[in-house]
C-alpha cells in the first residue's frame, strides 16, 4: 500500500467553446484591422473582456482549493466502498463554483492491459473558508490490487471559455480480497469439534475467566462457589451457575495456491480456494481465541501469526488479494514451517487446488503430515463445506446497479458520485 501526495502547478487552457469563441474573435480583429472599421474594434474589445474575466476567475478559484481524498483500503470482492473527496476553500471571500474532479482507477495486481477507468465527480460550490465533501462508490468484482491514481481538479465557471486546473498527485492502493461465501452447517460443526476437541492446544485458565451461561440443577461434584443462593431459595432446590468456557485454542491453516494447467476450471478452483480461506478468516473470531497461524504458498511464500482481530484480518485479506498461483511452489517447506510455529496438538488445515501429493522424507515431516486435514477445492467434499449463494449474489448486484440508475455498461467497477448538496450519477466506468 502506498499513499503519496503532491499538488501540481496551476494551468489554464481553452475549452472547445473557448476555441470557437477565440476563432471568431481573431476573425473580427483581422477584419477590423484590414478594413479599418471602428465598430469591429469595439466589438473585439467587448469580446476580450469576458475572456479576461473568465481567466481571472478560474485561476483564483482553483488556486485556493485544498483537496483531500480518503477511502477504505482493504475490502472484499463483491463489496462496495466509498471514496470521499474533501475540498476546502481557503479564500476569505471568493466562492468556487462547479468544481470537477476526475479520478483515475486502474488494476495493478494482477496486471490487466487497458484496465483503467475514469470517474468524474462534480461539486457545485465551495463557499469561502468552508469544506465540502463529495463521494462516489466503487464496486470491485474481482480480487487484486487497484490504484486510485493522480486526480485532476478543474473549473470553467462562469462562462466556460477557459478551464483552470491542477493535478493532485495522490496514489492510494486498494487491496480487494476474495469474495466471501457461505459456510455450511457441516463446516461449523467441524470447527466446533476442532476448538473443543482434545487434538488442539488449549491453555489452562481459571474459572473466573469463564463466561456465565445459565442456571441448572446441582449435580454431584459441583463446587459450593457455583451455587446461586437467590434462585435456590426461590425454587426450594439447589441451583448452580453454569459456565461456558471460552475456547482458547490455537488454529493453523495453509493456503496452497497451486496451478499447473491454466484452464477455466482450474482458475475457478483457485478463486474458490481463496474465497474459502477468506471466509474462514472472517469467521474465526466466533470460534478461536488462541493464536492463529496462516501460511500462504504460491509464487511467494509467507506466514502470518497473531491473535485474531481486525488488523490481523486485514493483513490476511491483503495477502489473499495479491497471492498468485504457481506450479513449482515449495509446499513441503511451507508445511514444515507452519508445523514448527504451532503446538504439536494443533491440526493443520490445508486448503489446496490439488490432491495431497507424495512428499520426500524429511525430519519432522511425518509428525506434521499426521496433523494435516486436506481440503481440495472443486471436489464433492469441498461442496459440503462451502458454497456461494448465487441467487443472493445476483440480487445484490441488481440492487447495486439499480441504485446507481445507470444506462450504460459498466466494466469491473460501478460508480455513483454525489456531494452533500446534490447528486450526480457518473457513467464513465
């Protein structure tokens, strides 16, 4: 992710209408000089005045503008994000009118030729010493890294003959992770048994760290400290407090992004495996309170270890946005590294696009292989754990595009632009 800001110099140019106006002005001046007609001299003088006024106004309007751009830099495919522009007018008495912002959006990972879009945002006016916000909405259909490149801020108010502008050199990278899907009840049962079973590692903790769950009748072996005396007195039976112990177990996952033959089916399985991984990470907070270790094996190999929280989830989403498949990745080394960073009782969940291969003998590999739970994308077993609700996905897309009220075809991105004073639908994407 990168963000660099630099404001360019002001410049001015003739608009299309201004070119027509200037051509007629030159014709009148030429005729007045050639024929020595006084009325044509007066007409030329009257026509020069609007040009001078327009030049002075547009240059003053853009000179005192202080722009800022903000957006969410980590999202998932199939979601929308707002890009907010804040335009501050630092002039003490001059109002800036009809400010047009032109943004450039392009995909930089993976590199897609000619995948660039322009977005135009119109802000009607910015009063002196005030700040006006304008927003537009971006929709990303595929994972990857997208860049909001330098923007052009301009105005041609009031006459439209001249345009004053400057470039705002700010680059912001947006990491778009895989689209989230739906876990089946089979997977949720599997996760419950994993965090509650004897195989994974659990740290000892005191009863004071457990969560109160409900009241139940007393059983032999219950501690006297658990007795709820008020309920016992009211019911005439000994009632004790039941505690639900937090699952403080570790979790380990490896995403094997493998692709040998570039076919539509194989590429689809890569995206399915990436979406499955992203969905697991998005739900981990419900099941896991211990240490989480997630390994990525593709063109590049990496390992992330930490407690599940918003920052850790965003970091994993960035990794999933940029990971690219490979046919010669070092899967064996990735498994050994993940096993060495986790406790011996923690199962290793491997999500892959291929069947489990045969590995070479290596110290510690046998112990690690006994801990592996292999899940291959695109198989019947995979379909029992994860799926996309295609109808809901289509309904969401229809709702997004209807809300934009666009008539043209949009590719990759869908954009709505609006300010806090008016709304303008942009159809340039």
